[in-house]
C-alpha cells in the first residue's frame, strides 16, 4: 500500500466531476472534510449529494478527478476500509424478510469491531423487539435500528444520507437524540445530509452547501447565516435594477416596500440603497433556514415584480 | 454544594437568532431576573444539549461566551456556576451596547409605524421584570 | 458469506418449497402417463426450457431486488469482499435450484429405478444433473441480465442457446452444459461489483464478456435475416411459398410426385432406351424408397433420437431398448412385471448399435416387428420371442430403411441402394446376398429422395440431392437417374443440375455476417459431439462474391472499429486489440465494441463558478 494518506481529512475530492451524458452531477468539486464533529451537507434536489456519496463509496466511477475517503482512493476500497465507514440511506434499506435478531447477528459477525453495548444503547431508544421481522417495523423504528447497526460497527466515519426523510416528528426527534448523545458517536466523524434546516441547525458543527454539483459554502452554520442579511428599503418608484444589486439572493416587493436578501454585504449596502433613492433602510438578521434557502434558490429566483 | 439548577429554556429553530445566541440570551435573562441566583449550578454541556436536542458543541460555545462575559464561572472539575454579580462591562461599552439596543428597537418600532407613546408604555412594562429584581 | 447465504435462503425457502412440491406433482403425473426416461429431444427441450426459465426468473428476481442503488450499497458496503458476497447470493440461488428442480427430479428417477420395472441407466440417472446445469445457466443468465450494462446484459442467453443447439450427447452434453455454466458464472462474477454496469476492467474480463456479446450480436444479425425472410414470405416471392415454384428449381423438384420426378429426371436422357423407359415409367409403379431411420441414435444419449420402444400385442409385452445392455428389456403390458431380455438370435447377443423398431413388412406374422440396428434389419418373432437378422448391408454402412417392391425388398443405406430377393427373406436362416447394389452418387446429407421403378430389364433409380441446397453446406441441387440392368450393371442415364432457388448471398448469410463467428458457432455446436454419419454433405467452395462481401465488411468494421476504439478505449493495447478484433470478427466485434466500451464522459471545461466557495 503506497497510497498517501491525507491526515485529518475523512473525505477529500480534487477536481471531482461526474457527468451523466450531458448532465453534470458533480462539477469540479474540491472538497476536504476534516475528521471529527458533525458536518451537514445541504443542497437542493439534484445538487449532487447522493451522487457524491456513491462516488465516494466506490459505487459510481467518476468522470474525472479524485475522490478519497478515509485517505483511500474510492475506487479501491477494501473490505477493511468499508468496515470503518458507516452508511445510512434515506430508505433504511434492510433485509425486510429477516428478523431483527437475524440481521443483528449477521452484522455482528461481519463487523469485527462490533460493539454490543453501543447497539443496545441505541436500540434501547426504540421499541424494537428482536423477534420482529424488519418489514414489520415502522419507518421510525427501522431508522433507529439502522442507526443502531451503523453505530455498533464503530465506524470512524458515519455518512447519513437524509436519514430522517419521511419520519414523523417523534421518530425524527428520537433519531436526532440518538445521533447527538449516544456514546457510540464519540470519536466518529458524521456527515449528515439533509433537507431539514431545522435538523441542520441543531446538529451541525459545519455547514457544507452544494449546488449543481459544486461546493458553495463550508463554514459553521452561524457564520454562514451572518453572511446573509435582510434589508428592507422604502424606495419610491422602481427599485434598482436587480442585476446591479451586489450579492443579491432574493428580491421581493411587498406593498411597495422592497425586501432584499443579500450575501456578504456590510453597512455599505445601506449606502447603496440610499444612493438608489431609498428613504428608509433597515437591516434584519435572517434565520438559517431562510439564509440557506434563499442562497439555494438564487439561481431560479422569480423575476422582480415591477 | 449547590445542586444543578433546572434551566427551563426553549430554543427555536428557524429563528433569526442562532441557537447559541438564544441560549446566551435566555441564560442572561434568567440571571438578570434572578431566576438563576449566583452560585447556582448550570446543567452540563451534554445535559443541556440533550435537553434541547442540539449539538453539544453549540452549548459549549454558548457557555464559553457567557463565561467570557462574566455571567458564569467555571469551577475546575465541578461544572459551571452563576457568577457573583459584578460590573461585567466597562461604562463606555455599556453605553455603546445600550445605544445599539435602542437604535435597533427604534428602527423596529419605526418600521412598525407604532405610536411612540404606546411603545414606551409597553417597553416600560417589559423592563419591569428587571426592576423587580433590583428592587 | 455464510450469513448472506443463510439470509438469502431464508428469503426464498417458502417459494422454493412450493415450487418443489408443484414440480414433483407434475413429474409424478406425467411419469404415470408416459415413461419420462424415454423421451425425444423436443420433450426434453420443453423441460429444459422450463428449468432455464425457472433459473432466469430466480436470477432476475434476486438480482433485481438487490441491484437498486440503495439495496446494492447496503449489500456491498460491508467488510466482506464482493466475491464472497456474490458467493453467498449465488450459493443460495444454487441451493434453491437444487431443492426446487433437482430434488423432485431425482426423486422421480429414484421412483423409476426402484419402484417400477422401467429402465434407469446412466443416461437417465444424469438427467437431474443436466436439469441443474440448465437451471443454473438460466439463473446466471438472469442474474447477468440485471447486473451488467443493460445494453449487452442479455448476452448471457447466448450460452443457454448454446446448450439448446449443442450436438453433444450423453455425459458429453453435461460437459458442454458445465462449460456454459462456468462461463456464465465468470460473467456474473465480473459484473458483480460496486460500480454496476461499468465496462469490465481487465483484459481477461473483457474477453469473457466480449465473446458472448459478439456471438449475441451475430445471432441477432441472423435473426434480422430471418425477419427479412418472413417479409419475403409475406411478399409471396419466397420460393418455398410460391403457389408455383420457380421452374427447374430444387423446390419444384421436391414438390413433384415420384413419377413426375422420375419423368423429369429422364428428360435429359440420351440413351436409346430413354423413350421406352418414359413409357414404362408412366405405366409402372414408382416407388419412393422409405426411410425408417431419420437420424442415428448414439449410445448413452440423454434423449431418444429414434424410437426405441415397441409393443407386442400378441404376447402382451412391451419392449424398451436398454443402452446399458444393448438389448431390449421387456415388461408385461398387463401386469408391468419384467418380461425378460431380447438380444439377437438364440444367444441373446447384444446389438452393435442402438436399435429402433421399424414397423412391419408384408408377410410377417401378427405381433412380429422389424428392428433396424446399425447395418442390419432384424425381425422380432413374437411367437418365439427372438430377434433374427434378415437383411444386412456391408459393415460401415447404416441401414436406413426398406421398401417392399413386388417380390423384392429395396434397402436404403447411407451409401447405397440394394435390391434383395424377398421370397426367402423371412424364412431363411442367414440374410440373403443382395441382387443389386447401386451406390448413391452423392452424399447422404444431400439426398432428398430416392425413387425406384421396376423395368422389364432392370431398375431405374432416381436420386434427388436437394436436402440442404438452401444452405451453404448443401451440394448444389441436382438429380441423377441410373439404370441397373438384370446383370446388376449400373449405367448412368441422366444427371441434371437443378436451378438454385435461393440467392447466393441468402444462403451464405451465416458466413459473410462473420466468418469467424460462423466458425465459432459451428465449433461450439459440435463440441464433444459424435459424428453424424447421415449429416455429411458435399460442401461447395465459398463463392468469390461472398468472400469479397465478407472482406469488405471486415475492412469496414476494421476502419470504423479502429476509429471507435481510438476514441473510446483508454489504453493502447485495448485500442489495438479492439481494432484487430473488429478486423477479424467483423460486424459483431464492432457492435460489441460499441456496446461494451462506453463513450467517454466528456471532461467539463467551463470553470466558471457564480459564487466562489469560501
């Protein structure tokens, strides 16, 4: 093995590109995710998140560029590398015809570092009987069971691809609680992919935003939120041409008042608005949800009403 | 030794304030209103994180900020406690922050087109909780 | 691996159990009606097809559920090597087929062997093994169909087709099936990997994939030709289906009655007696020589190439030829009890070839039957319960049929026609010496029909060689008429070439589509196969125009293939190998290249990012 390991990065891509015919799923992605803590990956549908995971796990060849996971080329993952990477997908795909006990026994034999206490701790949060068939579990129970299996493998890296999709509020809460507070998660880097900004806000140390296969942001969620600001300006007649507004993410005109969501604009934006004839200018902070969504919807913003 | 005091605070996701800021604000408010008395022990980082279902790092950061501002003090190996009251900021800094708060408030009120006298009345009522404590 | 095997078995066991029970019931039912151990190839093909489809469905279902992206990740993203995971799944599939297909069949064979007086020998005992291999082949083909790239994943079926057309018989057939099975297993293992549907990586894997894919393309080309032929038939100009076939052609000759054919054969006769013969032909009986043996059975074959059972209503017994004993084994029609063994003569000598009942001859007693085995026609004497030789042709020839002609018996072998005096045929102790011998002026595989007319001074014999004229292997069609005088001298009367009804390029489609694939197909079909003495034909040389067409196609696919390989393949050896392959194999290799080696995904060259990442 003469593969150089990039210390500290659990995931590293360089110039990673994946095309499906003419469609670009991942576009020259340079991503380096450090080990430790919880990283949230956020992006609209089709942003390339699932494609990225499939490339990283070696289930899809890249068109060009490099992809490494735990320092290993994704195309050459060995069984022992796979042991160190947990992966939970949104469907919580498990062998539905088997009992919980049988699935557990199988995983226990296959994963040398299996931790029964970790499994017991996590599964304890859910009302799962070992004699039940997996197909008889509710979606939430299945998610919990899947998480318990993944955590009991004691992975160094745990990738969760929209794990709470389709879960009800209670199940979602239980899932997050387990993820955040189980002892089994300690020392494990978690990649959390979600559409639910509420979850991201609760769990993420680091917010990674992908859009159209490209990386758009890597920072703690609060840092990103502080980059986006909401300005309310009373501008008689027409506002400035949206194309001239610096850092514009979203523009709305409500009852004659202009609302702008802008990125990376300081107090000088007030001056810009004044210069455009604004009489009264206010700056408001925005929620993470709004910041991320406006950032992501920027590409397909509705035309500004005149 | 004081027992850990319950910290009945709520956080809201989707709020313009980050979760950490919400915790800081809530703890400050509880100390200011006297709900948390000096010497009271706060929940552990894990404990509060679990209570709120949030990332423990967020709680740790909020506690660090509160400690840095002098609201809390850390006792080695025991946990975090509400610090004895003292002047936490310089006079100039206090004035600056007060101006900032008033500015923000006035801007908000102005944008709301709310009659000033009613605004003052409501502000007076809101500040009452602080007065109660100093009384 | 063990866990995955167990999990997978758990998933299918109820279905398998139900299938096994159903299978057993069906077999038991049919085995009551007939002897399943003695069946011709078409019945066996039907059973084989059912087993193959069973396997295909299992493979499709099993891999179909696993191949969905999330399932596939769940299955393969674990600390177990893909090979071992594959072994678990395949092991479960194999055990399922063993339980569902083989066990019921083996149970029936066992019942047959110990519960009935029917014959169970090696050739019946290995039927469950053949069923397993066929079902496994189907299973692998189905699995491959879902694992490999959709564009060529159906290629696994080619190996099933191989089993269906292979000429090997007996245990050699099992060897062919095992080879097909191993090949398919290799294909499945190559396709079984995390990045499903990607082109095979190593040169070896590419070859293992490319050969069946190219063969599949070749078969599709031939199929396209067949569809074209259907259109030709619909159009109404296909020689076989025209209301009046082309004049002077071999189709016309085949449609004539014996007399018409004989007259047509005499048309070109220049002999002085020709006019007289024509008159006699019109007045006399024209005998088409019967052929009781259409193809020759091989000892130990799995299927009955020819019928090997007959009933004797007089003694109420049923006789079945045993390949192991080379004698007939009898059972009582009434009680099903064993009724002894039947060899040749009083010594019960074993037959020297697989024997087949050949009907009755005039003059034989009730209950008697004729039997043809090798070069001899035997008579079964019901009353004496004996088999005695009646007519023999020389060693090395195969006796194919007999036709009574007046007081004589015309005997057709693969090489000659004999006329035997019939008067003392049935009561003589030793077979009589033929009065006349007429060598067949052609190959047995080409011979379509033989007619014989008794003249006052001998016989006229007409041979029509059109049997395989519509294929590239058959001799160009012709008809020959010979005259045998009373002294037994054979004189050629007339030979006339029949018109070739099918265009050259039609007949040689299988060859010019890809000479190499044609050769591979022939070799594969003939692998371990016994030589068929009746199949030899006078193969004409391949015409220059056909060779030229094949060369043009090869050159074309060399050029296009080279260009495609250059753009698609990544390494120089791969490019060179594909280019060379296209040049040698032709169109199938070119299409195979287009299917197997994907177009390279274009490299993105726009590097404009609207918002820089921080």
